[in-house]
C-alpha cells in the first residue's frame, strides 16, 4: 500500500511539474538572451484558452496544440517588440501581458461560447495524450546542449551577458533576443495547452493559477540552468502533489490552507535562495546598436 502511495505521488509530481517545466524552459531561454519574461503567466493562459477553443472546433488536440503555440508566439511577439524594438520596461510590459490575458480569454469565451466562465467540455477522446510530458523532460538535455554546445546557444548567452561584445563580434543582439522570447512563447503555450486539453478537458478562467510565476521562480532557483530548473519544477510539482494528497486527510485543517502550500514554498525558496543566484549580466537592460 505504501509503495502504491509513493508511486502515485511520483506520477502526480511528474504530471504537475510538466506545465511548469515547459514554461520555465521558455523563460530560461528568454532571460538568457537578456529579456525578462514575467509574461509567462499570460503566455500560458493564451495557450490554454486557444488550445481548448481550437480543439473544440477542430476535434483534434494536435491542431488545438498548434493553435495554442501560434497564440503563444503571437503574444510573445508583442512582448518582444515592445521590449526590444521600443525599449519599454520589461517588467511593466510583461505584467501588462499578464493582465491582458486575464481578460481576453473571458471576452472571447463569451463571444464564441456564450459563457465567460469556461469553454465547452472536450470529449475524452479528443484530449492530448501524455506527449507533452515526454516533450518537457526531453527538452531539458536538448536545451542544455543547445545552450552550451551550439553556436546559437553561445550567441544567446552572449546577448544576455555582454550584448556590446556580441555586437562587436557581428551577432545581431536584437535577432537573438527575438528568438529567445518567441521560443519562450511557444514553450509556455504548450504548457498552458497541456493544462486545458491534457490535465483538464476545458479552459476555465485563470486556470493557470499563478503557475507562470512559479515557473519564473523555478528559473531563478535553478540559476538559469536547464537541469537545476527541472529539479526546481519537480520540487514545486511535488509540493502541489502532496497538497492534493493531504486534502481531507489532516483533520480540522481547511482545504484552502493546504492548497497554498506550493505558493508558500515559492516564497520561501525565493526568500532563501535568491541571494545565491546570479542573473545574466544584461538581463532587463535594453540594447541599442551603436551607429
């Protein structure tokens, strides 16, 4: 019985960590290029709503997933243009994206489905299988290889560490940063789509419940490195899995107090470990090519 319980916790941890890991890897690529991506929450919401809506109409979760990716890339491009082309404050722009994506899905849901609370239920046969789990954990070694063993990864890290030196070497800092932000949009959208057409069978208002912010915390806790970021996501996934298992088990403890465990853990981790993490030197710093 104890072994069954442990296996259930393990599987639940992996499943719950998957959307966090996808969004965190996207955030890692964006921030390694020098662009703060606090918009991960909004990008996940874009992928979640679009994935559910397109799946409902197309009857295929794969088409829905592609639709979610397209939505994530589009919203990420808005963030990228504002931050890279117009040198806007990256934190303010990311926060604006998050606020915008709290309202747009509700508006579109009301227009398309006549209800602002959720999209229609998707049949179980039209839900995406466990492919996003495999994709998420396969992307960890792939991201490590791209960052540390390919010319693109070297240029991405150079854009985030020393854009002036990268520019002198003939690297287009703006182009590299656009690539990092757009990749983050695609990956975060896959994580969001997995929530609505994988773990669930519909989109509900604000269904990400702060997972984008937790993914950003995992990037910081993981010191902007793929493997450590994965371990941080698994830690947060375990906290959420444990909170689910504890509901109704501990007497005289309200469910709400148990549900906040992952968020409390996020604050504790950031408060205790933020000082030991070194962000990319040019993170959050706009760069203008010298003429």
